[in-house]
C-alpha cells in the first residue's frame, strides 16, 4: 500500500493534483536535498519506470535520483511492458503494486496514465503524457524560485500550447506567478486547463503577440513546436509559428531570463545564441529535474 505522506495526494498525474501547500513542501524538500541539507534515505525502495516514449532526461534523472535516495529503479521499456495490449492496464498496475513502492510512467495517452493511477495501490507519478508534464513544471518552479528568490515574477510562455505549457499554466497558478501565454491562433492552451487555472486563482493572460508577451517579462519560456509524434505536422506548424522564435530581435528590449525544457530544436523555436547566452536558465532547469523529482519522491515515500 502507499506510504504515509504529508502531501494531500497519493498520485501526481497532473500538477494540480498537488495543492499550493504541497508544491511548497516538495520544493522545500528538493532545495534541501540539492543543498545537501537533507540526508533522507529509502534503502528498500524500488521505483518502476514505464516508458512508451523515450527520454534522456526523464530516465537518467529518475534512475539517478532513486540511487541518490538509497533506492533502486527498474527500467521497463516498450518491449518490456505492453500497456493495454498484451495485458490490461489495470492488471499491470495491480501486479506492479505488489513489487515496487512507486511507479513513474511516461506514456502517450493521458487516459492510460489515469487508469494506471486508479488501479495502483502505490503512488503513481506522471513522467509525461501527451496532455501533461508535471515533473517538468516542478523543476521549472524550483528554477524560478532559485533565480528570483520567490514567485513574485512575470513570466511569458511563447510558442505552442502543448503538454509542457499546460502543466506550466497550472503550476504558475498554484505558485501565484503572473503568466502571459503567446501562441498562434489554433495552438493555444486547452479551455479546460484555463478553467482549472482560474479555479486555482491564476488564469494566464493570453495573446497572439510574442512581442506583447515578453515586454514586461522577467523570464521567457519556450518549447519545441513539433513534438514527438507530430512529425507529419511539421511544415504546417513551422509556418504557423513564424515570428514566435526566441531570438535576439524578440528579446532585444528585455533582460528576461530564458527557459526551455529540452530537447531544443535550435534554429526553430530558439536560436543557438540565445540558448547559449548568459540569460539562459536551461541547464539549471535540466539539473533541477533530478532535485525536484527527488523532492517529490521523498515526500511520497516518507
């Protein structure tokens, strides 16, 4: 069965499964672990990592993170677990719950992740689905808090209203960050996500103008325009996102920091010189995947 925890949720399928207080608890634990001020260990803990989608950062950060916490991680790729095909998802969830202490899953269909969480009796963490990326948002919030000393900041999202953007919208609402989202027509944040953000007290301002979004921003965030599995939409999306690139011209009148969740398509959504500039927080974000996730795992395993 799931371990006792101070969090108000046993699973993190979406970032708003966490309350604002939960986010603060996780980030505080993450910061302490990163600083070496917390030596919590879980020597008998095992994390199952289910991957339908490949990833460098997600696999390495979770596997390394469990090692640092004194536990063990098991990688289960597409050839190891046939979710919903060779075996119903609910059966996989219940069987794995008898072996491991936490399940992290990186899947295509968000509904599959929800079903996994519904039937598992150990905590389930969303490592990414087509709809959401809550672990990335935790790393983003940790990075913003480290950089600006808190969340009294203005942030702009410029680009596609994809899974990373949707989780970030909800994360900013939880943290109280003022967010402006600039997307082309037809590529905005889902209305349902905007409604959830509003219920949390922090719906973002939306616009189709990148220039307007970045004008007063302390940080500007972007992601790829063509996500994994959207390769057939490439030419259409490149045309639609003309003018949305984070380049020297767009950022000429601002000292805003730059964020990107990686991997980056250099020369498309962001130029090489901006990504490699002193204003870039990208590598800090990447490292913080490990620390933010360990903060979450430590709370779920406590």
